[in-house]
């Protein structure tokens, strides 16, 4: 499945349905979030990189780690309420304060047959 990820028997997908499977129980919204701040060293290097252009690899890694942590927290919440899948997963990033951002992962917890 191109749009699904199976982690420890919990299916995580950005699709609203899973082909060939039926939703037996709808458990509701689950979410996970993390707030991350920039490292001063990364900030200085990013400022220099802005002058010459290119990818800010430190920030790319920071955001990837934040998405992974938010996803893990969402999955833990889904597992705790008895879900075997989280469908229609979405991510949102919000600036909290200068230098800090929240990453939110959310989706619909379900029990698939």
C-alpha cells in the first residue's frame, strides 16, 4: 500500500478508507504533538545558508524528528483506545514563538475488520 504504513500491527494511512477492509468501529480523533526549538548553532548556520541559498539540512532533520515523535504519540493514543488503524492522517506545523514550532499529527482511530 503506497499511502499506508504498518507499525507494530497499527496501520497508519493518509487515505480515508483501506481498500479491501471495512471499518468496524469508529473511535474518534487521535493526535500527537511536540514543540521543538531551534539550536543556536543551527540558527547561525541557517543564517549563513540564507545568504548563499540551498537546503537547511539541520532544520530538515529537526522537522523529520518532530514529525516522527508526533506520529509516535498519535499512535500511542490510538493503541490505548483499542484502534488497529489510524486513517486520514494529517500533519500541521504552527509557530509558537520566535524560534519554536509545534508539529501536530492527527487522524481518525478505527478498528478495521
